[in-house]
C-alpha cells in the first residue's frame, strides 16, 4: 500500500519556467491538499480539494493552480516560477468531511523545489 | 496563519529521558493532533485528542489537552535516538482542515 505518492522528488527551475507537481493517493480518500514548508514557517496550505470536482484556495494560493484530475490525483502547477516559490511541497490526503477520522492527514514524502 | 504554536522551538535531551513539548492555540477547537516529521520526510500522524478528552495515550506517547488554557502537551517517555524529529501540533476550528504550528525540533542524543 503506497499511500500518498509525489513526483518528482527534486526539481530545479529557472525563474519564469513552469512545472506541474503530481500527487496520487491509493487510500480512496475524498480530500486532498497541497502545502508548502519553509524554514521557521511550518506548513502553509496552498490549495485543497474537499472532494472530486472541487478545489478551494488555502492560505497562500498566489502563483499556483491546481487540478483534481480524479479521486486519486491532485496536481499543483506553477505557471511562472519565482525564487519566492523555492520550498518543499507536500501533498496530503484525508478521508474527508463525512468520515469518522476526517481530520487525520496522510502525507507524501515531498518535492524539493529550487527556483533560480 | 498558524493557530497552534509549539514550545520550545528546540529541545535536546539524552536517550532515556522524557521529552515534553507544548502547544498553545487561540480559538476554540474540535480536536487537536500531533504529527512527527523525520528529516527529509513527510509528516506522520501520531495521535488525535478531541476537545472533550483530557488525556490520551499511545505507546510511549501521552497527550494532554486543557481547553480552559487552550493548550496541549506531548510527552514522550524513555526517549530513543529514533525519536529525533520535528513535532507539530495541528488544530481545527470547526472545519476538517487542520492548521499546523511551526513545530518543535527534538534531538535525542544516544
């Protein structure tokens, strides 16, 4: 059982380049999330998807777009990367609002992104 | 913005000692969670305590919750070198989406 899988693990971009971070979960969870983690800042929510077909902004959505492709997959796109987007990105999933353990999140291993 | 704030920011102890870290939050919550993050890895859920619970145990972990003081503590008993990690509290304010604090970095020296 793989849980939450993120690709790629590492990426270096030049300012202005675009890229998509991929995330897939195999736990049949309804909700999925994208976070960024910066030193001293903890985890900050970028976007989330409460259920298939819905997406909502989190705390720091500027410069990002997301797609909930199906129940398993939730991608994060940087259209024009900036040095301020250098960070570690985590995808997470949870059973969702209607589940008993709705609040518990399961995380991927992260994508380490550097924007030069 | 962070709801929970962990204290201390960093903790260094010897193997076998107990480690205690605290989390304070600002608004009423439905539940509080603790997560662990090993270096270079994703967060792993440790324990969830509901607002109507005062104490919860899981193996060497003991979590307390004081809603009157808006605070929680995580105690790791008989620490091991493998417990070296960052520990985060996460609170919810009515939605099912937790808000994470900045974390406590724990180093356990063998």
